[in-house]
């Protein structure tokens, strides 16, 4: 009786000549599998760009003030700018969105109330070639009770793509930042909740 080694028992002739052992086939199979997984897991350049989003400045409705038509004070203007930039950064970092440059329409956007202008956010986003119009609003009842909302609309049709809102306690930079981060993470980017891929 002949004692065959592992390589002799599991060897295969390959078309280009020579013999490939069982271990060689296993290694080649593993290499092919790893390569296939890497190709599947690494998104293409086009996919990482995502949909372009015109992310406009947040707006404030402050019912705690006597004159609700007056522009926000310097403290709140700084907070509005901070959460607007933070939203741009978070959506860009996700890889699902490319942030469109709103500079060509920024003056017109600032002169409008984007929440009640009859869809001007959509037309402004469409004018700069963005796929989505993203607006945000903070509704302040008091220094303790506030609400943050983010609206995402299709720039071609005007249809709502996603609406996210959360109550927040405290009128501070920290409460605004934490609320925005929560909305982005748990609403806008949530797999079965926010903006669809």
C-alpha cells in the first residue's frame, strides 16, 4: 500500500502546465474571496460623492421675545451659523452627500424666510444645480424649551425627502450642537428613517 502525501492526494493539473496542490487552490480561493470582499466594501468614487445638497443657514423663530420680527441677537446669530456649518460638516463626512456651494444664492436666501417662502429653498437649490435643498429651524419658546427641525426636499420636484425634529432643553452652544448631532445620526442618516440612499 502506498502512502500518498496531502499534496499528491489533492493535486490538480492546471491548463498552463504543472500541478497545483490542494493547499495552493485553497490559498488562491482565499485571495480571490478577499479581493471580491474589498471590491464590494470599498465604494466607488461616484458613490462616495453622494447627492449634492444645498444646505442653507438655520433660521430662528423666537416667541420668547417681545419683538418677534427683530433679527436674532448676536449670540443666536453665532449659534445659527455654528449649527449650519456643523450640519454641512456632518453630512459631508458621512460620504452620502456632497455639499453644494450656496454663495451664488446666499444673499437671496438670507433675505427670505426659507420656511414660509413658498418653495424658494427648492428653486434656489435647483438654480445652483443641487439635488437636495436642506433647511433648518430652531423654534424657541423660552430659554429652557426649544425645538430644532431639519427639512430635506428634492430640488427638482419640491417633495419632502426627510423631516427631522427634536426638542432640546437649554439655550446653549452645547445643547444646540448635541441636538444637531443626534438629529443627523438618528434621523437623517438612520438606515430606515431619514434620507434614503
